C-alpha cells in the first residue's frame, strides 16, 4: 500500500515537471576580462508528464452507465453531473465532462437503486439477463469478491487501453484482492471510498492542554507514539464528573469508538494482518499462527474494558453519531473516526487533532492504518456493449482522478476543511503512507473482523482461541471459494 497510496507525493513527482540545470566553467581566461564569461547551457531535463496515453475517440454520444449504490459513509458516485460549488464536487464534475468530451459519450447519472445489496441484485440480474445495462459497476467489495469465480466480471487487465502498472492504479491492493491471474476487482484513484474508509484517531486538543499531556503530534513525529502512551493519557483524562461512583453520559472517558472497528484498528496499527498473501498464490490464515494478534487484542480488551476508559454505551455497530457527540462535547480524549466521518467534526468548538493509531511498541519501524470494510470496488461486467470503451473510460477516470480529483480531496477537503493546523496536514501524509490493508478486515470481514473480533470485544469475552477455532472452517471455505478451488 505504501507506494501506491502516497498519491499526493506521486502527484508532486509525476505530474509536476522536475527541472534541473547545469553550468560549465571554462578553464581559459576570457580575452576581455570586463565582459561576462560565456556560459554553456545544459538543456533542462523534464520528467515526462503523467498521461493515460489514450487518444480521443468518437463513440457518437454513447450512453454510458455506471452502477453504484447510495451510502452515507463514503463518496460512491463516480459520474458527477451537477455542480454545487464545492471544490471536490467541481473537480469530479470536471472529470466527468473531460471524459465525456474525450470519447464523445454521455454519462447517465450513476444508477443508485438503494443500498449495496440492492445494487448487487441489480447487477447480477442484469448479467443473468444479458441485457448489457451497465458499462462499469461499483460494488460492495466483499460481495463482489464472493462472485469472482461465477462468470460475472470481465478481466480488467485484458481490456484495451487499461495499464494496471500506471501509478493511478493501486497495484499492491489489486494484487492482494485478486486470487487468480485475472483482475476482476480493482481500486485506483477514482475509488475515493478507499480513502473515506481509512481510520484515524482524533484527539481533543482542549483536554490535552487542560490536562498538560504530551502532544500526540510530537509523539508521532518522534516515533514514540505507542499504545502504552495512549493508555496512560486516556487514564489521566478519565473523570467521574458528577461524583456518583458510576460511569454515564456526562462523565469524561479516555476513548470512544464503535465495537466493530475500534479494537481491530490496533492490529493494523501494529502492522499485523489476519490474512497473509504471498506471491506464489499462498493464502495463510494467521489468526492462530501469529501470536502477536491475540496478544495485541487482549491488551486492547484489558485497556478498554477497565472502568471509565472506553465509553461502553457505544457497543452498537456503526455508531459514529454517538462517538461524534461525546467527542465534540469534550467528554472523550480520543475518538476513532474514518476520514469521511471526520467531516462531521467541522463544527466542533474545541480544537482537535488527527493522528494514526499508535504503534504497539517503539521498536516498530512504521505506523499502521486500517481500511474499514465497506468500500466500493470497481468492476467491469461480463456483459458489456463495448469493452474498448469501458477500458478507455476506466483508465481515463483513474488518470484524471489522480491528476485533478485527489489534490482537491486530499489538499482541500481533508487538509484545509477537516484538519485544524499545519501539523495535522503532516499527520495526514503519514497516515496515507501507512495503510496496512488486511483481507480479514475487508473481504473476509463477516467471518473475521465482525465474526470474531467484534463478537469478542462487544461481549468482553476472553475466548479468543475457541472462537477462532469455531470460525476456521468457514474462513477456509471462503478462501477456497475465492480461489476457485
């Protein structure tokens, strides 16, 4: 993930020209010492400008349709046909117009039938009927993953005009999520949902200042931001406000976050994966073979379930509304959020900061960041009217997204609107560069993240080995199905 997801850095290196100049000095003294010495100019070396390498084509006002589904957790719409004045909206709108003009096509509004299950049903029904209703489809990643061996998708790598080695494609992620030699599922710069569902840890700057705690910013930059530091700081913040000896709505906690995301963030932060994939095609379930996973998870359970540390009223799934209100009202020092959900904090009165989740120990070289399940992956239907056009549009969408949309998303929407200071911007760069993609948190979410970790954490159950063993058969079956075995 590290190379392909550092998109802003890639933009700086690949989109902007890099110029270097040199001078030579003559060993001979000029005849006229008062005249300026002649200089030999070395031609500037310019990095080739990033391009999709596709010439304009005329598809005679072809009506192009992308299937997607409505969601409140991420940017899912690709073809933006209306302007709102928002910087990100304008960048996405202009992208739509440029692609339409380049290929002389007309984008229909992305078909939004409802939730992700409704979109998946619309997709499979269309494919079974052979009606060629959709030219591209953005589907819930784990549902699409389960269909990869059932003949629903076109191999994206086989399409004319698609070059999966270009920097706007997330090659390492795509290699991880496609178990065969075919690329049926894909992520690239147009998949903003992958960024939207990336987790960050927010801290309340007012509480940090009031309690005279160390700056999480400084700790991150020093490489000393660890789970032990978070634990100590969270315990310092805990306060039974009304003094009644019980912990409720009005008290101050160390941490808030949802059970279906909070604990596994610390696994990613320690750069531990529950599913390991290797270049030879081997897929390993590491839940029992890697003792660090249970060790870290047990530490997190012990930390969070101590009285007053974690606001246990947030035991419902997908409860960012609860996390938001508690954190915004200065009743929690730390809060788990996704990039997308931090948008809700724009009106927060107290200042807040954004950092990656902490390392498990200082010996760890890099920070780790989790991508949540629920992203929309780009697919190409098996039944498509014009494979060449679908390939060209897909390639150009990703190229223009890297060149034009990502700067608006990253630099404007995140760095200027969400973050409150220049150091937050630096933290965002670190976070983007530290994503640790885990199939157990995404494609096998139902069996692993929610099936094991959410169940254990929500009930404060200390039965890790027995619960894992009860799930291994289903996990192995899901892996075999994904591999077509």
